[in-house]
C-alpha cells in the first residue's frame, strides 16, 4: 500500500481516503452490522451510503475486512489492523490528519 498526500493518482488501483477508511476499520474492531457501521460513520463525517458500500467492497476485496453473511456483520482482518497501524504511523511521522492521506491499494 502506498500513502500519498495528494490525490493525483490515475492508476487502476483504487485510491481510498484514510479519513473514511480509518473510522470504518475502527468500527469493525468489534463485529459491526452495516446499519451500526453507517450510524457510527455518520457521527464522524457525512458519507453517502453508496460510498460506504464502495469502501466496504474494496476493504473486503483486499482482505482488510471480512463479512459474515450468516450474522450479517463486518469484522476487521489482520491486514486491516496492519493498515490502521500504518495510518497512525503516517499521521505521526508526516504530522498530518487522516484527511490528508490517500491510500492506494496495489
């Protein structure tokens, strides 16, 4: 994964805003339904449901989250924990906020 401070990336790989990824991953530290997740995210930032679903798709597709269809809950995976750690490290070393970090998954 590559972290950048600008949004000038035109690759095929998805670029995700850390300001959205971080609260999703944090909410999924414990099992979280899509309704609970949407409510938690909305308290932090206004996010259209369609964009939340897009981010969930990418996070699941890249093994950062998993979805238990039987219980209808999302849970963070080891890769998601690693990404959270990388986001926090980048925020501290570059002295930026999540809003300034763009994540490119390759």
